[in-house]
């Protein structure tokens, strides 16, 4: 009878350890899920920033082309043809 009680007690201990390990694994999986969600959010923010940067670069390119056209309308007198 003592052997049966001892075996049941060991089985109960093992089940408690399994329950504790399962809880720890569940907590770990929850933390991984939070980290993955944060990485996803950051990736989406980075993608939006890249789009904004690309649009800004295109606007700057257009502005620089217009500026080059405006500046091109001006001509400087040749400094060698001026009288001292």
C-alpha cells in the first residue's frame, strides 16, 4: 500500500511539474507573440517612412529641375569682354 501511495505521490509531483512547465511555455509564447507584433508594427512604420522619403525625393527632384530651368534663363557676361 505504501508503494502505491508513493507512486501516486510521484505521479502527482510529475503532473505538477508538467503543469508549471506548460504555464512557463505559455508565458514564453505570449512574450514571443508580443515581440512579433511589435516587429510587425515597426516594419509597417518603416515602410510608411520609406514611402514618404521616396515621395519627398521625387518632389526635390522636380524642384531641382525647375530651379535649373529658371537659373538657365540667366546668362553671365563673359568676364574677359568687360572693360577695366
